[in-house]
C-alpha cells in the first residue's frame, strides 16, 4: 500500500495574520511530500467507500440547520450565552443566502468528519498544531458550531490549553469551574460543563490550574472524563496546546480516539510537521488541515485525508 495523502477538500477561507516565512516553511506540495514519508501504511489502507444510502443520509444531515426557534437546552447543565462579538465565528442566526465561502467550507469539513465517523467510529477528537497562531482554536470552535447545527447531535468543545485559555477566550466563557477543577477533583464534571444558548453546543472552559497541566492530564481523571464525554456527546472536540515543547498533547491525545493536525502554509516547519507525524499514533490521525493557503485566492484551508481506493 502506498503511503500518501491526496488533496481532497477545501476546509475554510478564514483570513489570518501572515507571519514572516521561516526557513523550510511548508507549501501545499511540500506538505503532501512530508505526509508521504511520515504516515503509516495502515492509515492509507482505511476503506473509504460507503453505501449510497449512508452517503445520502449524511449529505442530507449536513444541510440541516437549527436557525429556527429552538428551546434553550437544559440537560441539567449550567446555562450560558455565547457572546456574538467574535466575528470569525459562524453562528446559526447569522445565516445568509448565499452562505459565506468560509461557512460552506466548514460545512463541507463537517460532512467529511461524519463520513470518517461512519468508516471508523469515534466521538473524541483532539485538534493540535505545532505552534500558536496556526488557526487551531478557530478551527475547533467553528467545527463545533457547525456540527452542533445537526439535529440530535450534542457537541462538547473543551479548552484543553490550560496555559493560554485560547478556546475559552474565543467562545467568550472563561469562568470557573473548568477542566482544571474537574481534573483536580475540585468540581464535578456536570458542574463544570455548560450548555450554551446555541442548541446542542456545550462547552468546558480551561479553568484555573493550580497544578502543572502535565500532572493533571497524567492522572486517571482525564481518561475517566473523556470516557464520560464519549457516552454523553456525539462529538467532543478538544482544543489542545501546541504539540512541541509541552507534554500536554501526548497526554491529552492518548485518551482521544482521533486526531486532527492544523498546519499553516509558509509558517509551519516542514521538519517539525514530519517529526510530529512520525511520533503520532497514525491509527488515530484523521488528516492535516493546511491553513492560509494562497492557491487560487479562493481558500485558506485545505484538508488532506486518506487516499481513496
């Protein structure tokens, strides 16, 4: 079996700040070459064919939106309202026709995620990048938002970066108790998880870490909490800290069933990405989203998944 990925889908056209290009930074072709050399044979061998009935059902679900009047979710969780000020997030009530290209791209990304869940069932997804400012947190938040618009599809977004609280700031909810309190035993999980005014969308803030994050994630409570999330939600997305320079990501992803890597064109180190993929459990790797792509001036995200047989 061949070890390579094909470019399969645009993922987003989200504008981002453009840093100075470092030495050996990635472009699209180099990303493919890096993946070719790094990804395990078994990943390329995953079957991608689905029955036509399953494909039709997924496509129909991906077009369903909960823009209408919906009762505020209860589920026994605390209830919070997500501020609408971060304009890079796509909220259901902002629906316009035609939809912005970025929103359509996220919906397409959602459909591919549903297909992946059908091929290889998973409910917990770790989203990671090599460095800060690669678009990881914004991708996690918008992916959670569009997935929550599916009927009867409860989603939990977790801020797993206990140092920077990136997702908590992005969502606009950075209050305690949060993940840190759950992992330290200071709060029950039902007390820390909140239901938002966006139907099906739940959130867990980073919380106030009183211990080093590696100590919190290495305990048994993280694995137990993720197991609980798997039972309660159709999809749990964990916005992880950057992969290199910290032990957090390996500890977080060890209990997650799938991993999505965010790379940034002209910024992510080719050598660094290759090293990350080589160290990763490739059975869990869903693909690589390349952010800030200038090809054709139509999109800033490309998604790379297993080659279709």
